[in-house]
C-alpha cells in the first residue's frame, strides 16, 4: 500500500478502486513528510485542515475529479487563506493571508488537498534554493547538493516521492531547472495562461505559475485545472482552454525540432552532450526531424533578464516596509529608521542585492541606459523566436548547463556564476513562451534535464512530445534511494 513515488494517475486508481481511502492517503503523506523532514522541503504543514478535507471527500461531500483527494504542495509564494505564506523570507515569516491565490483555489476546488507550503529561494530569487530564510533544501539524489531553485522545495518533495505533484513559479527557469536537477517533469506555461492573482510578485512581466510532477501526463492534468481567464489578473489571457490530455498521443511524424546554433553544446560536459544526442535519436525514431535554427540575440538573454527582473523586483518589494504587515523592527527612532531597519533585518543578501541593482537601473539618468535598453533587446529576442517558429514546431535544448552541485560551491564569491545556471531557460520567460523540462538520464548518478520550448499557447505540443518521450523511455521512472535522509 506504499504511496511513495506514485503519480497522480496511480493514486487516482488506488482511490477509485478503494485500495486506499483519502484519509489513509493523507495520513501516509504526512508520515512520509515527517520521515523525510531532513530534506527541509516544507516551511509550513497543513495537517488538521488536510485531514478534515480528506474525511469530507471520503464521506462523499465533494464531487469526484482527477484531483479529488490528491495531496499537493504549494510553493510558499502562493497566498493560502488561513495558512502561513512566507516567500521563505523573514520579512513575511508571520504573514497569514485572508485569501487564496487563484491557481491554488482552482486546484482546491477540484478536490486536491494542500498538505503544506514548500520551501523556496527567498522571494523566488535564486537558482539553488540556498537563499531561503528557513535553510537549504537538499536534493533527494544527494545530501548536501542543491535541488535547484527557486522552486526547490516543490521539486525535492516530488522527487522524494512524498507528494505526486506541487506548484511552482518560473521567472527565469525556476520550475524547469529544479525539475532537471531532481529528475522530474516541470512546465512553465505561456505567460498569462495561469492567473498570477494571489501570487506574491518578483518580476511581474516574467513570473508564471506552473506544475511540477512525475510525468508530463500529470502536468497536463494539473495545467488543465490551474489555467483559465481570471478577471482579477489584468495579464490573464482570455483564451479557450482545450483539454491538454487529449493531444498526448498525437504522432510526431514530420514535426520539426529546432536546435539553436548559438548554444554551443560542445562546451558542455561530454556526458551531458551524450544524453542530448541520445534524446535526439529517440525523437528521430518517433518521426521527428531536426533543423538548425538561429536565435541571433540569445546571448543577450542573461544580461537582459538581470536588468529587467531586478528593476521589477525593486518596485514590487517596496510594499514590504514594516508598516501594514510582515516583520517590523523593534524600537525605531522615527519613520525612516523603521523602514530602513525593518527591510535590512527582513530581507536576505540576494534580495537586497537585486533590489539595489533594480533601483539603480530605474533611477534618473540610468533608466534609458539599462531598463529601457533591456526591454528593447527583449523585443529582439522575442522576434528571433517568432522567426524561428516559422520553420520549426519546437525548440530543444538542455535545461541546465550542469547537474546539481554542492551547497556553497557556486555563486558564493561571484553571484554571476549562479546566474548563468539559467542560461538555457531565461529566454522563454523573456519571450513569454511555454517550456517544459523532462528527465533524460543521469550523469555521475545525478539527473539531467531536457528542455522543449513551444510556440505561444502550444502547451499541447510540448506536453505531447514530452509524454511520447516518456512512453518510449524510462528516465522519468528513476528514483533516488533516499538512504541519507531516513
């Protein structure tokens, strides 16, 4: 009756055939979370409310859907009514929202059970989950190694088999990169497909919510429910939401995959290159064709992102001032002292660094040189993608230039070293395009991720390609031993 490492569909079958009750499933989930608490992937648990909802579902008070009774984790920047939401920051360590984010409400209204809030990089700023006020999250594949960030707690909990899926957010790769490092599947949808209402903002023009799960099929189920127009979010797209599970077995015959010539894959670890070539061969055996494409401005993605994102973060985080909610310093001398000390005490080093960079980029005399110029380059990058999609259906790249690495081994002396971990993922956010990461092997016993980028609103196409890859391989079935965490 073990529930560890089960997918949503496997748990659904267990529930439907009465192999396990919803209450038993949730009890077992909390036992696993307690047993593996040294992973540090949860910030706040939601046991009492979860058991209450499980009991109600077993008694038939909820209509049955694909997610009824399924335990999920919510990244700790989604507001959850009555449940602490911290963004893994001291400044919000005591904040309890009076409402839930639309993405969370959509999932819970479908019957899913929020068992807790997932650890993350503070305010989603990081690529390794080392900036959290609540401590580092461990990669389930190797203790002392990063799970990727910023959705590291979500990815680690799914990879460890505690829960079948969790929500994440992706501003520059924060769903896809931890999915790659932890050997699971994660999708960043088209910008605007999933409502951002109730999602505490980092960079408003880049942030996008999405799911992390064991399989592409599970991601399709979750994205169906998370998506939809939300009048409360002015960036929400008012488009028809087709059932993404209906196109999961479409033929790939004649589908054109683009390989970006500007990404010099020869610079990667030879074993990572080998995984990539093997994946190309698998897709070719399924009928796909490969075409070299050019994205001439792609090399500017990282500096463009690190001009735009900190500028928007500087604006968004100005609301955390110690006045209305969150951490407030004790015994300030005056109002200015209250602001300075509350923010100095409440924010971590990486958040402060990005606020300072962003404030500088937006300041008088520098706005045109940095923020405006970055937005102009962003348009060029988007144009490059539009041109590329005139000749190809999908674009295939590695998800990350490296496998998971040890705590403190990158970025401690030079933050740019860590920023480059998002080299392959950032451009999809700048262009607002959907992208998915799937596991496609391991190097030195650590998972490696493959990224598929789709055209605007073509989640169906990348999910289909990911699903067929998983039907014809077993990389998504890889499991960490968990010996170091029990």
